[in-house]
C-alpha cells in the first residue's frame, strides 16, 4: 500500500554542469607564483653576487682590505713533534715537502734569580714573563743551510700566512734590518 501514498515534492532543480573540484590541493597558481619568485631571487643573486660575497677584484665583502687577505707567500708548517716552522714551502703533496727562507719561534724563560720584589715574601718569587722571538734558521751551532726537507708524514697541517700578520711583519722587519753577523761559538778542544 505504499503505492497509494504519494507526496507531492517539488521537482529537483537542474544544476548546471560544473567542473569537478580537485580535492587534492586546489589550483596551481600558488606554485606558479612561487616559481617566479624563486627565479627572480636567483637572477638578483647572480647580478649582485659581487656586492654580497666580494668581487673578482679581490676585495672581500666583510670590509677587510685586499692586502690583509692576500697570502704573503709564507706558510706556517705544524709538525707532529709540536714544532712550528715559518717559511716558503714547495712540493707539499710530495713525499718530502721543501721549505726555504725558514724561521721558527724561540721561547726564552728569564731566570728567576735576582728578580724578587723586595716587598714580596722570600718564598714567593716574582712571575717572569717568557720572551718569544722569531729566529732565522741557519745561525744554530750546527750551521744548517736555509732549506729543509720535511717528511710529509710528520706534517700535521700547514696554512698560508697573511701579509699583515705579526709573523710576516717580523720576517719583513728582519730582512730590512738583519742582525750583525756574530762570530761562531768557539770549538772545544
């Protein structure tokens, strides 16, 4: 009997055909905009890279002068025994690296005798500051030639020295005013 009961319902409205919506992410317009922005940033970066990262003229972007960042031609060579030599190195990748124009640091601890302050108790000596000096290789007792061949296995690392560093300035000062030649030490008989 359900056939006899009829309800008057309005006819369904005709909905115009619409494109199906992509439920996975909407339109592609944001991706296109993002791509254009990335391309613009890359192009601007290429155009202004000299200003951002330093130019081909050698001037770094951090404001240092070009002379301070230029290598001086001298290297500091750090050995496994703790010794450090400064000089001009060649053939660093060979079995033996060669150094010339060699300098090294010498630390001299002044003697403690006779340096006490009269106002201090006798049990507490005055603190003596060590003296650090740059020494040219070749003036030692055994009279080495100013060239050294160093086994590569004994080199921990080496680094180029800047022209305005203290070591290079001391080397240049030494070359400008070399010390007077001292007679060799007397040989024991």
